[in-house]
């Protein structure tokens, strides 16, 4: 399964957050790509995993608990 995750962070942190998440593996999931974008969100991340539950845990551990997110 694949999920596209939109993240809001400060304009000075968007590149740092994208770089920190890109390629990161958490459990059975992986952040396949992460890019800084413009608009109401600052970063878009593609996360892949075996199930929606696994992806949610990956997003929660990788994004939600990260500083500046």
C-alpha cells in the first residue's frame, strides 16, 4: 500500500524535514520520497507499507513525533 502524507512545518524547516524523512525505514514501512513544496503544506511524503495500520504507525513515529512538524 502507498500513502501520500502532507506535512505542515515552518518555512525554514521544510527542507530539513524532507531530507530527514527521505528513505527512512520504520518497522515494515519506508518513506520512499519526501519533497519540500509550496502552498498550505510544506512537505509531501510518500510512505509504503504492507497495510494501512503499518503505514499509520510509520507516519506517527516518523512524522508526528519529529521536531518542527
